[in-house]
C-alpha cells in the first residue's frame, strides 16, 4: 500500500513539475518574443522644431544601433522644421536643436499623432527632445 501511495505521489509530482515547466517555458517564449520585437520592430516619428535663430538641428535618423545611433544634422534650417524618420527597436527618438535665441525655441517628438516628448526654451537647448522608444513596454 505504501509503495502504491509513493508511486502515485511521485507521478503527481512529476506531472506538477511538467506543468510548471510548461508555464515557465511559455513565459520565457513570451519574453524572447518581446526582446525580438524591441530589437527588430520599426516605427515612425516626426520631429518638429520651431523658433528663430536656429543654427542647427541634430537628430536620430534610424541608422546605427540603439546604443550608438547615427546622428544626422541640418545646418541653418528654415522653421518651422519637420522631419519624419523610421527608427528601429529600442532606438530612442531624439531631436536636438541649437539656437542663438532659445527663448522661443520648441522641439517635439510626435508618434502616431501624439506628442511623446516636448521641450521649450533653455530645456530644449540643454537636452533637446529625447523620448523612450514606443516599442518598449
């Protein structure tokens, strides 16, 4: 009788472990899918800059990597300035204007019609507009 009980308990334990591992592997699979998405999915943002006396606008244009994005630059742009770019994965959208008169300077990052980052005046000059990639999360 005891041997039968031990065998039944062992069988239940093995079945429970198998179910638990199955759940863990599903969670791991979802995590891998999320990582793949955060590395390969592309998205579009539009950068907007307004103001006077703008010397240059630097921005992430989509080349390079998330940790080392290629920065493109436009010198003496006409304002208002807009640029739509396609970025990939976790690369942060970023636009950094330089102005001789930052009081009226504004920069924005727009994703799917919504402003996801905005900065004005000195804040726009000091750090520009750098947002978190919308594919993260």
